[in-house]
C-alpha cells in the first residue's frame, strides 16, 4: 500500500493532467497505447519503488507470464531504450506508476535562475504554446516527493525501474 501522502500527491498530479486536457483537449495527443514518453529508462525514489514492488508481486500471483516477460525484457537489448515496465506500449503497473510517468504529456516547467523553462511532448501543443495554468511546475512535485523520501527511506538510493522489473 503506497504512503497516503504519495497517494495524495499522485491524485493532485492526475487532477492537474485531467484539468489540462479538459482545458485544451485538441492540444493533447495523449491516449491509451501512446508510449512515446515511455521510450527511456527511469529511476525512482524508494517511496515510489515500494508500491511498484507490490504491484509486481500482484503480477507474480495473477499473471506470472507477464511477470516473467518483465524480468526478461529488463535486460533485453531490444528493450534497452524503453521503460522496463512497458509491455506492448502499455504500462504493466499503471495504477502504481511513478509521478514522473503521471506528468508525461503535460507541459512541465523547471525554474532556472529567474527563468521558467517549459518543455512538452512534441505530439502535444503543436499549434500553440501551452497556457500557464496547464504547466506542471516540477519543483512543486519534487519537493514534497523528496520530503516523503527522507521520512520513509532516509539516504536510500534511487531505484531503477529495470532493477525492479528484474527482482525475484
């Protein structure tokens, strides 16, 4: 079971994503089966790794073939440029996916000195720049996530999703 504060943070990011897509639906190409944002490898804090481990344990029980596939593809050369938990362009642990994944597709903003730098998926906002209220300021997510991490697993190293996929 994920930390209740992590669940709240996830809900807020999910709500922000929902609001952004409702505000400007034609600007978003995000849809089930689109996995462009998942074509890279990620690490997570231990506070997010724990619920992913629980989801993988559920797969071990409910879908052992899928669980074996995740273990195999964690180190497969033809999967090295994709998230280790991605199967047939779908997240195998979607309900427990980390915050970084929940932010994909949104315009994200990072504060650099006095400048707010914004980036977004090349498939979204093709005709116009995103409105400020649709931007997810990453510091607003990373700061509470860092606090949760420090409270739950002080000094714990980040965990690669590939290492979670290959765990027995």
